[in-house]
């Protein structure tokens, strides 16, 4: 699990490496996910928005 602490923005990478991953900020900065394929960023944002509107 990736843990972000809001006070000092520490990233816990105990579950895997973030090397080669691209951050996608969702929900006004409340949620950040990391993806390997940057070309899918827009698709992931749209799917997230559609899922949260339910």
C-alpha cells in the first residue's frame, strides 16, 4: 500500500517500487494513484469520475 502523509508528503514504498510509474491526482488532490502507462491517464481520470458519480 502506498501511504502519503499530508504533513510532510512521505511516500511509503514498502509494497513495491514507484520507479517508472506516473502519478495521477484524483478527487481534487485527495487521491493519488500511480500508473505505468502515462497515455492512459485521461482514460483513468474519466473512469474515476464516472465511478464516483454513482
